[in-house]
C-alpha cells in the first residue's frame, strides 16, 4: 500500500511540474526537489532562493506587466464585489472604467476567476504614487482602515504561486526576470522566499503549516 501511495504521489508531482513548466521536458532532478507538507507539495526553491521586493528598482512591474489579472477564488471574487464602492475612490479613472465595463472580476475561458485589466495590461486595481511606482488600491484602502481585506492572496504570496488540486496544493517559486533586483536584494539581506512571504503563507495555510515549513527549512 505504501508503494502505491508513493507512486501516486510521484505522479502528482510530475503533473504539478508539467503544469507549471509546460514548455520544458521532464527534469526529474527538479521534480524530486520538492517535499510534502500536509496536503501541499512544496518546491525547495521557496526555502533555498532569496527574495525581497525592491520597489525602488522595479516600480511594481509585476502589477502592470503580463497578460492576465490576479487569480481569485470564489470567496475573493465576492469580497471584491462587496468592497468595490469603498475602494472606488482610491482608483484611477482608467481602473474605474475597466471595472465598470468588465466587472469587479472576470471569468476566463478556462473558468478561472481573475481581476480585470486595463487595455490588457495594468491590473484595474493598480494606482501609482508620486514616484510612478505601482501600488494596489485595495491595499491602500486597507492601510487606511477602510476595508479589512488586504488584497488577493495570490498577489500577497508573490513570488510564490499556489495551484490547488483535488488532493494537493502545489506551492512553487515563480522566477520572473522583472524581479531580478528582488533576487539580488534578497541575497544581500539573506532573506529566503518563505520568510519574505511569511504573512501571506500563514494567511493561506495557517500558522501550524508555516511552523512545520520552518522546521523543514532548518533541516535542509
């Protein structure tokens, strides 16, 4: 029975790798560089790689580059709809126009929920400060005490990405060239990815899960 369980688990890991790396051939060394933590399959990269956002260098490019909005779950989509009237005064007119045309969230052709975009680029909830750095209007409303929801957990977790499956969740580190400065700063400060996104990981998986992650990290 144990061999069968391990075999099925390995098949899951291969599927997770392929889903996150569709253009690559199997790299079994990479696939094996993952570990199970409860009902999650975690990439060792989130323990071994360093990362600290360097907004002065990137200007929040992750919020304006790319071709998709922030992934949402059903509960988050409902929250966005509920808090929109409160967040609206923080938004740019372009964001308001995009949201009132597309909705507070969209459903993709694959049935996934995401935040809407402005002309296929900026997230509709993006605003800019005096230094032209991208910020989140939802988070600004949160910081001002107007809402109690900080922002989508997928944004809060970045550069960690989570893909939920029926029996496991895949927890991966996503390397994007626009975050090279964040990797450099992380190395300078010696802050691993999992520590940088500690609050978000606890928000997603709970404190007990994070404490177990810390134990694994210390043993690696």
